[in-house]
C-alpha cells in the first residue's frame, strides 16, 4: 500500500517540534487552529507512522495517555506529580547492566518523579 499525504505527516512532525511532549490530542488541538480541515484520525495516524519510522518517540507513563517526543536522542524524563509537566533530562552516563540471557532490551526509558519548581513552591506556601 502506498503511503499517501506525506505533506500532512510533515505538518504533524513540525507541530511536534513546537510542542513539548504533547499528547496526540494536544497535537490535534494545536494544528486545528492553522489547519481547520485536518482530522483527528489523520493526526493520530501520522503520529503512529512517525513513531514507527523512528522519527519521534512515543512515551508511556503510568496511568497516562501516550505522549510524543520529537527529541529522539536517548534521554530520561522528569514528571511532575502535581501538574504532570514532563521535563527532558540529558544523560551523561547511561546505566548499564550485566548482559542477561532471558531478555533483549530494545528501549530504555527512565522516569524520575517529583515536583517541578512551580509546584514545589506553591506546595510550600
Ligand atoms: Zn508541576
Ligand atoms: Zn523528552
């Protein structure tokens, strides 16, 4: 099957570059302003294809809908428990484990949880 409409895919990709770890719904809301004719299904499908192609990363957090990340350099995330903000953490030294025979790792995701600065300050006052 021929993949149609790579133009729409680039529009979705560009939106992802502007947003910071958005959900598919947030990408759709963002694009709807500039492209009123774009459909929700189109946005969701193109995000899935981009993730499949390895141009973006689909992130899963416990009890959360998936978020998308245009930053594909392996990095970790900080997640605020209060406002759910996701902040990139650059990794200077990756954690390594002794090799094992009972599984093969293809993705490494590390999430740190706590309170972002804004939420930390408002918790204290
Ligand atoms: Zn916060
Ligand atoms: Zn990220």
